[in-house]
C-alpha cells in the first residue's frame, strides 16, 4: 500500500480519519489473505526537483533530514501502529535509502531521485 501519505497531514489535518481508514483497509486485506506491504512516505522535497536542478546546483535542491523527519513523524507513528495491530503487515520505510545523516539528496551518483 503506497500513497502520498503526507497529503493527509498537511494543514494540521486530524489523523483520526486516516488511522481508522487505514485500519479498515488493512483488516479487509487481511481477511482476503492478501499480503500487505505498507510503505511509509519518503522525503517530500520542498520543490519539484527537475526544475530546481536546471536552475541551481544539486546540493541546493536537497532537503534537510531533520525537516523531512519532522514532516512525516506523526504519520509514520500512525502507520507503525496500524502495521503492528495487523499480523502479517510488513512496514517498508524507504527513508534510510534516500537520506544520509544530514540530508535527503535530490540527486545521487548523477541520477535524479525525485
């Protein structure tokens, strides 16, 4: 299960509806015996990366890891809770592969990541 999860948390949106909907979806999939991989959000870059890279050096398009973690914290907590409550749900977090200790890079090894 993957979505632009951060869209549910922008503007101070209450997470109760997401929590309930996610629990119901996971329960329904579980009843069907469908294996579920629930993907947490990766970093949500501040601007569209390709146009940024055309105008600026690559490092200027990066996102501070601390900001990316802050932006997704409440949502990841909800997702961890939902995954823990349903046997067989595997939580997948792409974050570590996309960010180092300080930054979430827009580009790595000559490849645009977003």
